[in-house]
């Protein structure tokens, strides 16, 4: 079993930690892990993650900090590493090779438009074309396990199958509709694969995996 996983077709530097690397929300564990991967913890920028659709553009003054009141970070600074913590929500790593973003997309942030907000910044602020953007979809709770109430049919304007929400498909379709072609879904479910991933729903844990783009 590996300490981290990655998508072989997403050609930019990235990974998601597994349960073997421990709770990377813990700073001591995280710093040790990053150093073991030859990465400098001081170059990491994280969002405090409040289930919003807010994105912040970050620079080197944000080094080694949590940015308040947002669930997505974007930077053009190549020395910065961007991270997102998850245990069931969808971690998205987005880049054209120059601009990069790390996004926390739970159902709420997805509903509120975090994916649209992120891609708008790529296009409008950084003049990146949709066809040049590549997206990594990390491990999250998938339609096999994500049981929700009937109210989600109205929230996402869809019909649930067996009371299960397919957040993967919702995220994928949003990206497609925004013109993105290169979408790399690692196709792993956090809830099913208990030897690999923390799952908030399964274990009510506060422990988190880290998805990183650098
Ligand atoms: Zn599952």
C-alpha cells in the first residue's frame, strides 16, 4: 500500500495522501510527511475550508498559512504548493501548467458554484483557455455510498437513484459545460476503501487526506 496516490495521466506534479501517511491536518504529521517527499512545508498554502464558493488568489506573502473564509486557492507563483484537505468531499487540482488551483468541492460548495468561480478566474483574470486547463478529481465519496435525502433532487435538479447522490458526475458535467476537456478522475471512493482513505461519513473522523499541487 502506498502513502500517496496520483493519476498517471494528469501530467502536473500532484498527489493525494492515503491513510498510511496519517492525519495531514496535523501540522507536525504534515510537515514530516512533506519533508519525506522532499517538499518544503514553508511553501504550502491552505484554505481554512468553510464549505463556501469563495476563491482567493494567493502569493508568496501567504506562504505557510491558512487563508480565511475560502475553499479554493489559485496562484501564478510557481514556488507555491497549494493543498486541500478532504475526507469524502471532492478535492480538485486544476492547472494549465502555469496557473494552478486547489479546490474543496463538497456538495455545498459545488451547489454554490465553486467550480464555476474557479474556472472564471482562470479565464478572466489569467486569460487561460478552457481547452488548456487540466483537472484532477481526487478520491471522494461516490454514488456507491453517498446516501442523501430527497431534497437533493431539488438542490441539483436531478433524480436520485437508490437515494444515492452522484457528486462525481455533477462535478464532471460542470467541468465539461465550462469547456474543459482534460478531466482525470482517479475513480476511488473514500467510503468503500477504508484501508486507503479517511471517510467522515463512515467514521465521523476529523482526520483528513491532503491533495497537493506543486
Ligand atoms: Zn463507495
